[in-house]
C-alpha cells in the first residue's frame, strides 16, 4: 500500500446522537458522515442513518430530551449491521473531523466492535473545538460549543443535535476556521 501524507488524506466529518455519554454503556441512535477530499469542500459521499436502541433502560432522560428521540421516527431504522458496515467503509484511511471528535470516535469504535468490525480510520483526528481554542483565548468567541462556533462562522445550525445537521454545520465551521488560519 502506498504511503499517503496527512495533508492528502480524505476527511470524514462525523457526528452521532447517543443515549448517554458512555460508549461502554450507552448506544448510538443516529450516525451521519460526510466524506470529502482533503480540501474539506469536495464531497465524495454522505451517509446518515438512525439506529434503534436495544437498551431503552440505559437511555439517559437528558440525552433523550436533547436529541429528540421518539419511537415513531426510529421505527424504520435500517439494520444496525448495514449502518456499521457503511461507517466502516467510509472511514477507511480517512482523518476523522468533528466537534468533540473523541466523543464520536469512542462511540464509533464501540459501535463497530459490536458488529465485529475494527476501526479503519487514520490515527490523526481534527477537532473543531481544538482549532477554535485560540479564538476563545483572545475573546473572539464566548465558548467552544458548536452553537458558539457556528455563530462566529456565520453558519446556521438548522437542527441542533441531529446528526446530519450537526455534521454539515461542523464542516462549515471547519472551513471557516481553516480560512481564518490561512490569513495568518
């Protein structure tokens, strides 16, 4: 296999909605991914899917409130095995990008493991919160939430805490942050 430099790797913008905060205990109920060329702009593939929770007794009430879970909307969720296979394929050799990307990576790792798959993404990750740290330090933003970063970037966050909406917002925030650093 030929070596690919980091700046030449595809980017996979990811987001998940979950039943709580622990990938060892809680479950993913929604996945979204946008795979791009290294420029972060050219979209190669998008994917989103709901996942039916298997352990409703582990669903944190606050998580249910935040992500708006309701059984009717999840009634036709695709088979979780197919969702895991698609996320596994999209992530191959890509650099994961997200808002608090370690959170999503932890859940993606656990989700794949449940379905007999191993992580295939590159070990480097890009976190928009980390990229925005200098902005909070110099007072340009009020906090590191996606809502604050979207406001700074002039991006509308259409449906907060819905996986695809958040992925698309993160992608735009990422591009705004990269544009900001390109001027330095």
